[in-house]
């Protein structure tokens, strides 16, 4: 038990230094600094300079995600899941920006990337037992990809709601991305995320012995994942069968995304931070 003179900040720093590799720390700090440039200097940077900084940050961040999962000492936890999700959202934004120049979320996403990286540095996660199965990192990648697609759907739903709000208050409706395009993108990301989530759940159910070295069982993350699956299934069924749109559809999307967030990220946060267990 720690004595009364123990400094919590020093304890956290010691945990970071003993858990994270030097290469991982350097990559994290470099990527966070590159993200911070467009996030903090939005009013003073040219579009080209901000875009170049974001590209550098994206490359460093992607390298860090790969290093975390497939490096010499792979580690993973709730913060790494959020970091990988943020990187995937930025990847999809970068692709969309080339196709839809009106898409403007650069500063917010740069801030998100900075926060996700610093969180992953503060909480380095736990070692992955790849000795159990070499397929385990790939199963995690599949789950994180589902997280990323649903996160992209949430971002587009937020942009859709913001555009609808602007229209109701008499602002220029043609200043940003058309509403119908935002709506289509939202549901396409949700549908793709649903496919990957289904594949992740099926792999966990039928190949749990191979992936984790133990039979599949009901636990907190499984329950929340299944509840999220039903929420998304209801959303997509309502959309394609009954034409759901607007607040009802967004409500189901937000509910499913929250349940999915609680599934892995929430359960790992409780174990790693609240209970201090691996």
C-alpha cells in the first residue's frame, strides 16, 4: 500500500516509463505534437500547412497503432482502442476530403487525435498474449475497425444534425455538405460497421478457444456488444424497411455506439483504471 507521501503524478510517470517502449513514447509525442499544430493554430495556419501537419501526424499515428499491435512487445487496452479508433476516423476523413472538399472537421479531429494519443501514453495497456494465438491481434483489428466505422457514422450524424440546425435558423444550407449526402454517408458507415461487428462477434463466439485459449462465455463486454448489435440491427432494419431518418435514426445510432463503447473500452477502463487489474 502506498504511503501518504506518494505523488500520484510520479506514480503515473513511473507506470508509463516502465510499460511503454521508448520507440512508442517517441512516436506518441511526435504524433501528438504534429496533431497539435493544426488544432492549436487553426486561425494562423494556411490550409496547405495545416494539411501537411495533419498528414505527418496521421502517418506517425498509424505507425504507432501498428507498433502497438504487431511490435516486439504488443500491448492493448481501452486507451489504445480509442487511439486506433481516432486514427481510423481521421483516415476516412482524409479520403472523404478528397472527394467532398466541403467537409470541414479538420480542427476538431486534430484535437481528438492529440487527446487520444496522450490518453494512450498515460495508460499503456496490458501485454497481449499472442502466444495463445497469432490471430488475436487480427481479431482485435477487426473489432477496432468496427469501432472506427461506427465512430465515423456518429461524426457524420453530428454534422447532419448541425446542418439541419443551421437550416432551421435560416443559415446558408449550401455552405457545407448537402444533407442527403451526409445522411447517405452516415448509414453507409453504420452498415459497414455492422458487418464488421457481426464478424467480430461470430469469430469470438465460434473461435474463442483458438483466440483466447478458453471457451466463449457471457461477460460484461459480450453483453454490451450483443446489445449494441441489436441496436444497430434495429436501426438498419428501420432505415431500409421503413425509411427511418432524422432524430429517431440518430437516437438508435447514438445508443448503439454508446453500448459498443461500454463493451470493450468501458470494461477495460474499469479493469485497468478503477480496479487496477489486467
